[in-house]
């Protein structure tokens, strides 16, 4: 089978412009028929005779424009390393690796790490460009070093406020502007009381995370304190939640349906483990709480759908890898529809508190197979002058794996 020759070339370009390109990249650019990029990059080309195309919005519209030039030698100019939160992976997804050749350039993360004297492999390389800054909350723990691509000039102050609100006001924040160019500039400060006015839109943040005294620890594994969530009592308690997440078996990229989400605790902890999730909740006030909890705990991408099972199940993203039924076990067809929706190898986990819900799980297990577990937890607490064990409501948990 003959491989398709590349016709689309992606060249990473830095703040030093054309002068900073390698000889190989310059040769590709000089032989181009079409050059595509933003206005800032195209302005660097001087008298290059190639046709120039400026990106348009929405970005997806550019796919057909590029495809219309197949057969010509097309060069796309991209900032820094096109394969680090860059356009290179998008174009390969559109046209395939055999039709696209990427010529890399030192990216913002590498330049920032060099400026800070940090090893890149010891840093968390993140971006808030086109994404909520709240997503950084997931990565905040003492001693972490974060390299963050900013959205614009207001990002340093926004991130400093986030750090302060999350209990990391003592963190050291460095703003690195126009890395690798003649206008390169650096300024530093503590997150709390961030002292600097807005600077350049093109900047990278280097953050050394320092916790305030008395910082409330948030573990990286399931089992966040109940107090970490805003809730009205409808929450899977910490101990039960940890066991439930273990049964659901999350992994990065896997999709969860959280049915009867309450405070969203299961879906949020699933996403903190790297997965994707959709929370279905019929109560509008609880949906609002779920949104606040998702932002606070660093997973603003949680999809929240207001609705009731089973009717609203059709509006959820298809083929979940795991389904948790925390509410609606006794509703006709809910378990059956969730089971049918599961991907092969997927898991259905359902928790029951009431006798009626337990009866539904017993009947389901008798018909479908799987495991049933009784979970009973007691917490030590005051009773008058003494301390006694206070039992939580016992949980009957169903775990089933779809072959």
C-alpha cells in the first residue's frame, strides 16, 4: 500500500519569528504555495510570494478551506510546539498523520521551565487558554510546580485570586511574557494580594504551590471530605463514596453516567480521577449546587443535565463505561435501560437505602447476576458527656459487569 505524501506542513514559530526557524523549516516555508496562520504570524513573512490565508471563526470552518488546497504545498504557522496544546494534533485528526508533517519548535513550557530552572518532567503543564481557570484547582497541592498557558493579560490576577480562595495564597507566581523574543519580561509575586497590573496578553505562569497554614487537605484519591461539597443532605457519604468509586473503576477518559446525582459527588470524584462524566439530576437547585461543586473542585467540564430517569436517559451522551444509580433504583426500566446503554465491559453500580430499593436490587441481581454488598459505617461522635458510635444508614450496593 502506497503512503500518501504529506502536503500539509505545520511549522512551530516562536517570538523570534522567521529568524528563529531551523534551516529545514525555512526551506519548507520557502517552497510553500499557501501559508495559513493568524495575522500576527502572517505579518512576519515579509515578501514571501505564497498565497496567504488567515484563520476564520469558528475554527472548524477552516477544515474545508484547508482540504480545498489539497494537492498544493500548504504551510500552517503555529505558536511554539504545535503538538503541546497546539494545532498540530487537530490537523492530524482531520487529515491523518501521513498527510501532515509537523516541524516542532521550543514551546512555551520548555522556555518557561528553562527560565525558571525547573525540569519539565517535574512540572504539571496546563492551559487555561479557552478553558476555565477553575480547572487548575484539581492540581493544587503543596510543593507542586505548575506551568500554565494563560488566556490573556488578566489571567495572572485571576489565577492569583483562585489560589488565594483555595488556601494557597502564599504560592509564588511568576509571569513570563513574550518568551524567546526581544520583548521578553518577567515579574513575580505572592498570590495573596497580587501586586502587579495586567501586562501582555501573551504570557505563561510558573507557579510554585504553597499551602496556607491550616490548609484543608483534598486527597488525590476518592474520598473527599463531605464538607468539600455544598449539599442539602443528598450526598453519598465519604466512606460509601470511596467504596462506590472503587466499584465503578474509573480511568482517564472513561465516561460515567451519574443518575440521581444529588450534590454531584460521585461524578466529580470520577472526573478528578481523569474521566468524563454526565450528572443527571431532576432538582434545579441541586443542579446549581453540582455546578458550583464542579468549579470549586477543579472539574468545570462536568456535564449537568436537569431531568428525571428514565425519560431523560436518552439525552445523555451514549455508550458510558460505567453507570452509577444513586437515585431512581425503584423507577421502572431505569436499571434495564442503563444496562443496555453500557459499553461492553462496562460496570453498573447502584446503591439502595430503602427496603423498596433493596428489593429492586435483589430482583435485578437474581435476573441479571452480579454482586450485592451490604455496607455499614459508624462514626464516633458526642452523646451528652460521652462519645458513642453513630451509624450511618446502611447501604446495599449492586455491582454488575457487562460482558
